[in-house]
C-alpha cells in the first residue's frame, strides 16, 4: 500500500502534460497486454491446426501423385515412346517435390512419422531405379518374362509406398486428435482468463477515470462556471476552490482567482473612464466635421487657382502675333484664351463629361502649339464615347500643362504628348504620357505619396492637386506616376465605371 501511496503522491506532483502522458501510457499498456494475449493465443492455435491441415493436404497430394505415376507406368506398357517416358519422369519429379516437403522436425513430429518419411524416400528412390531399368530394356524386351517380373516388382514397390502414406496419414490424424484434446481444454480456459483480464483492466481504468475526473475535469468545470458568471458582469463571486495539485490546473485556478479580482478593479476604473471617452468622441466628431468643411473650402479654392505666369506668356504671344500677322490668328488665340478663362473662373461642377474636359484641353493646346510651333506634338486617343463618361473637373488640362512646361519644353528638340482614354479591367483608364526630360525617382515617389514637391516642380494647379481632388471626388480610384530621366513621364488614372458612367442626361450636361 505504501508503494501505491508513494506513486499517487508522485503523480500529483507531476505537470499536467506528464500526467496525461502517464495515463495514456497506462491505458495503452493495458490494451496492449489484452490485445497481445488474445492475438498470440489465436495465432498459436491457428498455427498448430494449420500445420496439421497442411500436412494432411500434402499427404493427400502425395497419394494422388502416386496414383498418377502408377497410371503413367501402366501407359508405358501400352505405348512405350518418348512421350510416355517424359510423362513418367515428370511424375517422378512431382513426387520428389512433395515427399521432400514432408515435415521432419523432432520437436513437432513423432518418431514414427519421421521413420515413415525416411522409409517413403528410400522406397521411392528404389521405385524410380526399377522404372529406369525397365526403360533400359527398350522395345525389344517388351512382353518378355524379365519385363513382367520387373513390372510387377515396380507395382509391388508402389503398393508399399501407398501403404506407408496411409500409415503416415493415420499417424497425422492421431497427432491432430491429441493436439485437439490438449488445446480444447486451453480454449475452454481462455474465455475465463480473458474475462479476468478485462475485469482487472476495467477496475484500473475506472480508478484512472475517477482520478482524472477529480484532478482535471471537475476543476475545469468549476472554472468554466465561474468564467460564465464573470462574463455576465457578476464580479462578487467567491474564489474557485484550488485543487490539491501543483500542476497547471492548480496554477490556472490561482491565476483565475487573481484575474477575477483584477477584473473587478478594472470594471470600476472603466466606468470612471466612460464619461471621458464619450466627451473625447464628441470632440473627435466635431473635428472631423471641421476637416470636411476645410476640405470643401480647399476644393473650392483649388478650382479658382490660375497660373499667372501662363496668363502672362499667353498675352505676350497674342501681342507678338498681332504685330506680325493679320487679326485672324490673333482673334483665334483670344477666343481660345477666353474659353479657357471662362471655364476656369465659372465652372462650379465637381465632374464633367470627357467631351467637356477635352474641349478645354484643345483650347489650351491651341495656345501652346501657337507658342511652341513644331516643338510640341499633341494628340488624343479616346476609345469610349466622350459624352457617356465623366471625370473630375480640371483633370486633363493641369496634367498636360505639367507635361508641356516641365517635360517637353525643357527638351531642346521638343517632344510629343499623348492622352489615351479607354476601359481596362472594369475601370475607366486615363493615361497622359510625354517623352520629355522626365523627373527624378525621389520626386516621382513624392508625387505618388501625394506629397508636395519643391518649388518649380509643378505647374498649374499641379499634379498633386489633381491626385488629391481625384481621391476626394472619386472613392476607389487610383493615381500613379512613372517617370525616368531623359525618357519621359507617364501618369495613369483609373476610375470605377460605376462612378464614371453617365446614367442620365443631367450627368452629361
């Protein structure tokens, strides 16, 4: 009893993981012993009876082989040719293969069985020898007195072999009967032994289950009940009883009790902070509202910005043109300038059709092409109906202006600007490219992050302002700038079709 008490004490002191491994190992050993005992017993009995049955089948096959050999020898008398001789030789080979397979184990075979096997092998060798002597007589010796003497001697030898085989079969049956008498008594006791093993293992597993329930399941259930009560904001509950254990369950119970006390204190502090949090939230809402109003004001201001430098240059071009040409070209320049100024000063819409934006762009480029002549090449590829789709106001002209002022014009031989509009991957895609001087990678990264660039790097209302307005007016849109020094710049915008499509006539106005 002291041994079991010591073992129980050591088990309680183990960590929970080690306890689980010990219980699992004990259960596995019990199941293994029971399964191995049953399997070994059945395998032993099966092997014993299988050996007897295999010996019986082998002896029966040997009897059949001897009968076939006797018929083959008799057939040789009728037709003494190569075919019947080959058949007799095959039957002899078959007989030898069977006889050599007869068991000859002193531990499992009786002395009489082994003596019979030796007698059969010697007699079978004599039998084969006499048959071969019959073959050597040839066809000239058929139906002579010597032939029949040898033939009947062969038949008599075969009868001896048959007699030995019958005696061996009888001996095998006698051994099988003795084995059955012994093993039948063991088989009668096997269920009793199995029942005892099952009873003992059941009692052990029952004790293990009781220990497992008391040490693990019940404490976990108590912790779960206390946790549900705590989740219902009922903090005034007694501490969970700590089990008599130093494993993880005991640590978990101590930790839960401390956590319960901490939660009670935190709940009090949380209630005191709720009012302050509510006030901060209201102030945050007011701040967001103020930021929205500021964004709207900035958008209104951005729409009114005009580049005075551009206006000065335009007026200078008009003056120079009026001096060297007739008034027709001057009138065209003034007309395009008035269209551009009227659009910049009086447009109040947040979005316009692509056609309206292209009209403003054509007016702007008419002035620029008059100024820079062949140094600036410009064209538009619009793959969609321009009246059917909209984009934010003041989108194309600032980007093209940036390409002219900072991309193409600084290049000595000039360059080209292309505006391409189409639908790709379920979005309205607008691309503005030029083969100008390009920009540094650092400036390109700042533009993609919608950060302001140093003075002199943007023109008009600027690329950054266009990107910011696009993000405000068209949620879900994308804006990307790619540029390389001495290669050019590409600006790509993608707008969701659901936003860009004009579903009624009012959107197209």
